[in-house]
C-alpha cells in the first residue's frame, strides 16, 4: 500500500444490522465470511435480491472529475485510448428496506482505476505525474432498473496492492453531505496471471502482491471479487449491490 493510501470511513451493514433492516424481505448477505439468504416474509413484495457488500477505503487517487461517460478508456484531452484487455462492467444497485429490495435509480457511480502499467490519471505520485489527464475515470447514473454500465480495461498492478478497481456510489453527489458508499473490486488471481502475461501488462513484470497478501483485500475482499465471463476480445461482469439509503 502506498504511504498516503489512508484509512477511510468504512460504513457498511453488519450481518446483524442487515437482518434487522430487511426483517425477512429477501436478501443475500455477504458478511462475516458466510453467505446467507433470508426467506421473504409472508405477503412481502417480490423483487431483486439485495446483496450486502463491505465498504473499503477510498485511497489517495479519487478525483471528482464529474465526467459522465460509459467508456472510460480514453483521455478526453487527446482521445488516446488506454491499451489493455477490454472489460465490460455492469452495476445493479438496489435499495434495502424492511419490506423489499427495490431498484435504486438516479444513483451516481464513479469508477476509477490504474492502467495496464499501474498508473492513475490526474494525480501526482512518487512514480508518476499525470495531472490534467483523465483516462480510466468516469461516472454513470443508474437507470430505472438500478443499472449502470462501464467499458474499461482489466487493471494492471503497482507495488503494495493486489489488482483492483475503485468505485463510489452517491445518491446526492452535488450536496455537501449525502449518502456515499465507497469500496473496491477485485479479480481472481489465476485469471490475472493469464491476463498479465499478455501485452501491454507483461512490460511491468510479475506482480508483487496477490489477493491473500493484500491488507485491504483481507477486510472483506472475498465478497468483492468479480465473476468474469468471456466477452468479445475481453471479459464482462455484473456486480450486484444492495444499499441501505437513508
């Protein structure tokens, strides 16, 4: 972990809190190292499952660019596209309540990550300075079904961390205070080995940290691993998450 990868507020539902919120409303709980599905209460509305995920640190590289776009691979300044294995990522966001899980429309999802060589855009780092560039950053707003989709690349690696992406979900992004959920996404180590053996990833050499050795992954990362399927020349994944929005 880089020196300034600071600890962020880790607000997320505990197993007990999630059970209390839903009280039998039909939810998949991914907390405490176990997966549990509660039965819907009699007469409860039938809707999408709510999957509770742990929140993790924001890290030092979040920049609130306010750039709405689905394909985040290019730098808007010059149109240069970051090379790498394509990744189509779909978020499905639901709202947790006592009676049901319902789609959460109008939520802003920010996604940001490093490129194939471990470099983030628009930041100053001991190893690089990319201020003014905005590749691999952007946001989408969930539609009426609670869905938002991104096109990006499989991320590279940098010293101190396993391979990951960052995301933030906000219901009122323009407000000084409002609901925000921040966490990270991870990848199967064996798949990462295969991807990183290809160009341009191979230029950086073998990575130094795997999931099991990453201190941030240890805090619930097993519930944040993407399940990827082959899609065109790359991969696709759907990430479902249920939020207790006040």
